């Protein structure tokens, strides 16, 4: 489904995973690309914005894990959409399963049964069949990207080496990817937190990366998993610090 979650921003929520569509006068930008079967939802969101895929200028990835890369290769192949990713995640964008989490993932469904419905939904949505993107454009922290919405890149490593948040100062919005979520699909727990070590490479760096996100002071937090948070990124980061990671 697609819904408006901030001025000129639509959320596409599918299989416990969120990606977003930024609307601007000069076109559209996707933030992340969900899972392969999120394509129909993304297609519908473009139409609901009164646009076509010819108006989609970019897909900007908060990071290159498979559940954020889902329809990126298809968008590039069918519509020539540029895919942007932090330079430190370029390798994963080409090879979306070539990364190591901070802790083995296989036992999590046994120790956290609430995660089963989320992980099951992601699997049905194509989580095991994500294609790498052949060609990407890279960026680093501190840049303002020349795509619709002009997102400010904030380096937030930890979940992956190249994880970043994207800040839209004029809209008071921050896209936090999996650096700060309100649903952890590996445990089923809700509320502001970092993702469990089943998905997060370096817990310590991920906790430190909450600080630059909080420093933006954005009111609306749009995570990679879970509901939008509208009580400010500073409070969300504070709660995530208290919660830690499973």
C-alpha cells in the first residue's frame, strides 16, 4: 500500500519493509527499493503521484541489503533509473547476499518467534531472489544529491559499512533506513531501536551513528521497517540507545 507520510513523501509498505517516494517539481526519487514483489506497489505509488516511470530520476539507497534493493535492478533495466548508493556499499549493491551480519541469523526465528511472520512475508515477497544492480552511482557522507528532493547524506555506518540516513531539511524529514527502525524484523520487537545483530554488522558503530541522526533535529522519522515516528528523531535515538540490540 502507499500513503502520504510527510509533505511530498509517500510510503510504500510491503512485507514488513518500507520504501519511500519523494515528489518534487523536477521529478520523483525513490528512497530504497523494497523487495522484488514490491514492484507493483511502487508502480501504483508512481501513478498515484500523477506521474510515470519517465519521471523517476533516481533510486537512492540508504544501504544495499537485499530488502532495500528489491526492484532496483528492474527499474534500471526497464526504465533507465539511476541507482545511487554510498561508496562503501557498492560491492553489496552488485552482490546483495555478499555480506556478513554481526551474529548468525539462523537461530533468531527460534529464539524470537514473533519474527516469523515478518521474515516469512519477506521471503514470499522475493527476499531470496534479489538481483544485484549492474551500474550504480556512488556518494559519500556530507553530500547533497542532485536528485528530486535534494536529500542531504548523513553517514551512519554500523548496520552496513556504507549505511546512511537521508535528511530533507525543508520537509523536516529524515529517512533512517535500518540505522533506526520502529520494527526489528529479526525479533518482531517494535519501538525505536537499531536492528538486531542478525542484520547489523557492527553494533557499536550503529549505536554511535544514532548521534548524527539525532543532530538533524528532524520531526518525522521514516524508517526502513516499521511505522513512521513523529515525536522527533532526538527522542527516537534516545529510546534506541536505551534499547540496544538483540
